[in-house]
């Protein structure tokens, strides 16, 4: 009788075959509130879930980081938890997102490493006790579309009013626009999908310009 | 997923394979059919000193729930369970500068699995970094989800084939939650309880023989 | 035209056969090695079985290709009626029609389907079936004693049972109004799906709480299959055509005694287990637990 391999064995095997979706291809943009209906209408036409209409979501996202402030090399591990406020029995989602790589001009999208997993609701306490610090949190409400492997979200970001136990009360929109994200989770090196994303983004112009956003440059502009 | 009870079986001057064979014969004589193998493994990570007071994360897998990873965080005052999916192993690798694998603590319990009526029985050989430590017998009564309701029934079953070595009281971990709905993490907590005892002990009370085919 | 339809039918048929055989392949693959592959050369046997299935699929695929090749494409464009003008419309607020069109199409489709079902059921339960022929003296009795009772009466019965036991939760669904299907959760022990025909219990299935709630698949656990069997026996025992609501009540009383299914030892042998099953029988009068073999 054959013996069982450990879970780690199968994980390393999966890594070797490169089937773990550990990369995220991402394009971002925004659209003003008054034009969002037009964009939604356009997306309804372009995306797969036509007859059921767009899927709405109302999520609470908490951004944690695990850090050591040693003198020579500070170590930071960012972790995010997302939970659905409208579907109470859905699992929580834990996510690690790495530094975005912009690449050169020929690369159509931002690529960042990403590990995404479902988990039980104990994750918040788990992270707190693990030594993580809650950096910030927000509410994201909006619509989700899909087109093949691509995911399109159109969402509005709300500031929380400091009440973690009642996350949907007293929220305040942070801007007069919606955040538009086009993303795909895929194993390493599937760059063909990035090209598909570029073509799809092209079809949403000029309503919304989906681009590679360079956060470092944004940071410099602010200061 | 039904209520599961885990019990240690005394070694008494026998080798692991010998005991497994004796128990397998007994359970088959009662009408059980072999149903493959099972494996529960556990790896332990401790926080680096720079992260403040020491915390321990145990990461466990159970072949009964192959897509799930269980993590138990011990802070010294409490234990926080987390149920998540296979990619958590990848995340724990990313945490290498915060949590490091404790040397010589890789523990596993593996062996044959049997089905008999609505029961499933697993005879596990416990190894810590491939040193034989003891035998754990797991019995699951699948139709029932509340431990208090079926404890007597499971105890009768276990005494039926383990004889006087069968348990006479519910495992310590379950005693406070006999009325709760049982879930897979409860099995994991029982395994961790036993693994911790095995890690503290200095091996089975017997001469070491070459183990494990 | 007839020939076309015949060919289309045979093509659809071969597609159906192909799908069912492909399904069998996946089933076999997902089941993996089974006990009936024997002990010794089971891998080989399994591979042989898989090969056989795949060959059938191959043959079916060839059939599909042949029958599709025989089809003639319909000449000309389809007539879509007024909907063709939709494509001429460019203003956006008018185009919102699309979603509504899809919805209304679905609605009409569903109405057609349901009305066909309802038609069938009504036809087989026609009101003429009442016992008019019995003569005038017995007319009063017919009110309470058969399967053509107003839904309110059944409704009342179900709510009264629901109130009777605190640890029983009942959820009802009525696919076809006079014949409700109720799910009875007995504490955290088990769940029964009970189908009524009027005021009579037509069918009972007992399952674990975690299992699905359809009436047709039996439980995967031996203990619940045994309890289901015993429920059928009790259902027949309590059946009384003249006082159907009493029959249902007594059945529910008896059924409620399964709340101790896992915790009560057998009255005769005072053991919990006999051939790895708890006492699955409850005495019809005293409600005491017995093993199948001890009763």
C-alpha cells in the first residue's frame, strides 16, 4: 500500500509544477461618481455575468503589519484581512501582498506577489496575538465583474469612524470617485494574461484609464 | 465530521509495528475493513526575541482534511485556533524572519485507517523527527456531532477493542466543551495535546529498535 | 422537415449519451480505487475499467460527429420579430431593456414549466375523486379523512407539532401546495424529511444534520438508514385513515424519542452498541430504546 505524503510535500510539488497562483497582475484607475453608472453599464456588456447582473460587495478590510525595528535592517511583513459585512457566514480572507513590480514600458501591468487564503474568523485575534500591528482599516463597497480569469471591481472606499465593533456605522466616503481595479491571480510567468488585460483595459477608455500605478512616485508627489 | 476521541496506547516492551499489527488484527476480527492510510503532522515555530515575549505557532495538517491547514497560536495565557487553507504554509515560509522552526520537533502520527459501521479507526505511530515515541488510537463516530451525546457509546466501542487500555474519561481538552458542536479543529487540538506530552517525554520506555519500514 | 427533426433528435440523443458516459469517466476517476476492485491487481483492474470507459467515450464522440455531419444548417436568418429593432436603438436609457427582457424571458419560461407541472398534478388529484359515491350519511367524515384537505388544516397541524416539543424545529417547504414537505430537526441529533400527502405521512427519510435535505437520497450513515427503516415501520403502524391528524401526532411523539439516539443504552442488554449500532428501535408504546436484535 502506498504511503501518504505530507502536506508540505504536496505543496512543494505544486510549487515545482508552478500551479500555485502566487502572482497578481494589476491595473488600477478611478472614475468620478457621476460617470460610474455609465461605466457599470459598459462593464455589464463586456463581462461574463450578464444575465445575473453585477455582484455587489460590502467588505471591511484591515491592514496589519508584522515588523521588527532592528537597527541594520527593519523587517516588515504586510498582511491584510478582508471580511464580507453583507454575507456573515462567508470565510474571512487573509492576504499577503508583496511589493509591486512595475517593470519596463513593455510590460502591460503591475505584477506583485500575492498569497490569498480563506480562514476562520479567529484570524483577527490570531494576528493581534501573533504580534501584528493594525495600520489602518477601511470599508470597500461596490460591484464585482468577471471576464474569463479577469476580475474587475468598481468600489468606493469609506473611512471608518473608529468603531471596530460596528464597522458599517458612521462611515464617510474618502473621495468623490470610485476605485476601478482589474486583476488576475496566476502562477509565476503567465505573462500572456497581462496582454489580455491591456486589451480589456483599452476597451474601457476613455471612461476610465486603467494604468500601472507607481505608489513610490505618488508618495514623492505628496511630499 | 463526527466526534473524535484520541487515546494513547501503552507500548510495554513492544515495537511500534508489533502493536499496530496486534491492534489491526483485533479491529479486523470485529469486522472492520482497511481504508488506506492517514497522516497527521505538526511543525512548531517560535517567535524571534526581537518580537517581544515568546509565542509559539503550531502548524498541523490532517490527511482527513487535505485542503486545510490548522494553526494554533500559544501566547502563554491562551491558545488561538485558526483554520485556513493550504497556502498558509507558503505564508509561514514568508514569516521566516519573525517565526522560526523549532529544531527537532517535527512530529507526525501515521498508520492504517479502518472503517467499521459508522466508526472510523486510525492506528497512528507517533514519530518525532523519525524517532518512535508511541501509539495513538483515534476513533471517530461519524453520525454524531455533540461529544456529550455519544461519549458513553464511543467509550464502550474503544474499550471493546483496546480492553482495559481504553479511555475511561473524556480527553482533557474536550471536558469543557462536551456540549459544543464538534469540528475538525477539536481533533487537531487533541493531537497537539498528545504531541506536546510526547515531546516532553524522553522516548518510549523500551530499547530502541530500528523502526518504520 | 420531418427528416431534419429526426436527425436533430438523434444528434441530441448522441450528445446526451456522450455526456452521460463522460460523466461516468469522471465518476470513476473521482472514486478512485474501490473495494470491488479486489485486493491484488486492483491498479490494473482500475486502469482496465478506465480504458474501457474511455473507449466508449471515444465511440460516442464518433457518433456525435457523424450525426452532426448529417445535419443541414437552417436556411436564411431566424425571424426575431420586433426584437430585431433593438439593435437599432442607441440611446442608453432605452437599452436598459436588455436586463428586463432577459428577466421576463426567464419568467415566462418558468411559468410555462410550473404550469405544466401544476396541470399534471391537478389532473391526477381532480376534485371529482371525493367520496361522493359513499352516500349521504358518510359525507361528514370525508371532510377529515383523506388527502384532499385545505392547506390551512395541514398548516395548523404542523404548527401545533412545532409547539409541542421545544427541541424540535420544523421548516416547511411547499413545492405543491396541498402536499408539504417538512424538515424536522431533532435537537442536534438528526434531521428527518417528511413528505405529506394531505394529512397522511407519505415518506420519511432520516439523515445527519450536515447532510442535504432532499427526499430521495438516503443517509450515508448506517445508523440513520436503520432509523429511516424503523420510521417507515412506525409510519405504517400509526397510520389511521379515519383520524389522520392523530396518526401524525402519535408518529411525531414516537419520533421525538430519538432525541436520545446516541446517549441511551438498550433497555434489554444495557449496552450502547450492538453490531456497531446504537439502539435504533424505539418501542411503539413505551418509547424505550432497543437494539434491532434485542427488541
